[in-house]
C-alpha cells in the first residue's frame, strides 16, 4: 500500500512542492455564494483554514491581479449540486496516488492545481445553466479524460477566465452548451485527440504539487485520474 503524504492539504494540494493552487471558499449557512479562485502563492498563516480569508489569499476581481483571481462565483445551491461528484472524483485519484483524501468544509478549501482546473470547468458549465441540467453537465464532465478538461480550462481561461467579465461569453458559453447537452453515455471513451496528449505532457512537466496525470486513454467516467 502506498504511503500517504501527510503534508497534502484539502484536495491534493502540497504547498511544499508548489504553491500554485485553487481555493474554494464555502461560507457558513446556505445563502451566500461560493467563491472559486486561483492562487500563485500560499500563506499558511493567512490562509485562515476553516475561517476567514487572510489578506494574502483574498480572492480578487481586479483584472490586473493574477494571484487570487476569482474564476467563478456560484450560488450555494449550484455548488451543493456538484460538490459530491467533485469530492468522489478527486478522492478516487488521491487514493490511487497514496495521498490523503479531502472533504469540503466551511471556510477555505485548497485544491491541487490540476484538480482546480477540472473543478472550475464544471463550475463554468453550470453557472448560468438551468439547475435541471446540472446532472447532465456532471455526466458529460465525468465522460472527459483529465487531459480534455485541462485543455478546455486553459482555452476558456485565456479568453474568458474572469469570474464576471467572462461570464456567459465566448468559450464560457460554449462550455456550458457542450456539457449540458447530449450525455456521453456509459460506453468506453475514445482516445482524445493528440492535442490533449501534448497538453497533458506540458502540464505534467511543470506539475510537482500533487499526483501525476495518468494515460490519456484511461476511462474516467466514474474514477478520474489524479490531477
């Protein structure tokens, strides 16, 4: 059995290896919105684990700021609709990689960089979707291999990655339509195009803060590979 790494936080985030990560800020209560942001630095003191944001990690909507940039703001009801699917998918990969599993808690939840990309992609797909379509979005998201999710996130983020300014526009709008229509079904997933393989190699080359990506041809509908 693989030895579990004690210094991983949240969902596979290992700040001693790399500080680049995502944060999911879940407020107490059921009425306030959930904030999903991307961070290039980590401050263990300012992180306020389970509490409020420290100044060093506060999410920002400022276009010029890269650290702490808000990627998505979800109503609590929509977050709750995808939280279990995300937890199960990520924990499956973390167990395979010998890392301790995570759970969503009120406060700040750090997420490993590649898992964060996959999370934000699903959040973008449902942010403006009819709540009735969320199960379809989850099924389509599960039907993608991680390399496809990473590539879709990268392309969408480059064009419309701002939490507010990019909402319901261009790539963000296309992602919503793509993931809320025509479920991929339960058959084996075809190998992704070569561009996804190339993207996977690029991500793996500079990714040292969590479990390494697996083969692009793996079937991940029920158990996505570590990311």
